[in-house]
């Protein structure tokens, strides 16, 4: 009985952790992504106003790459990085050094999730 309860609790916790660390950027509007970034980076209202157009511009491109089943994980990573490099100078001018470092970590995590999604396959 205790073993079944333990297995159940571990399963529920695993599910919750998966949801917590799942790719938050999938199927998000730029405004939703900005809200998440605002919390993670502690953005000022001015920074939010300046970042929103960047997210609006690159969002559809990023989603197209992430959702393209014909690309390998490596191809997705390269294409996502190329899009990020285009907007990096603008973003770097908006954020503090610490915020920018966190921004880079978030983007790297998104790339890794897109690669892992492809490698995991459709099942």
C-alpha cells in the first residue's frame, strides 16, 4: 500500500515539475511572453515597452522554426540562434548587464527545449 502511494506521489510530482519547466514559449503571444520575461528579469515599464516590438517581430519566425518537423534539432538550434543574433544588439541596449545575461540563459534554454522536442520524436 505504501509503495503504491509513493509511486503515485512521485508520479504527480514528476508531472508538476514537467509542467513547471516545460517550454513556456510555445503558442504564446508576444504579450504573454513579455509578461513571463518581465517576471523573470524584473523589467521596468520602459523596458517592457521597448522589448514588446522586438518580441512581436521575432515571435512568428521563432514559432515557425520550432514547429517545423522537417528540421533536425541542430538545424533548429542554428536558425533560432540566427534570429536571436539579429535582435541581440537592440535587446542588449535595453537591458542591464545582469538582465541581459539572464536573457541569454532563457534563450539558450528555449533553444535546448526546441532541440529536445525534435529529438524526442512525435511519440
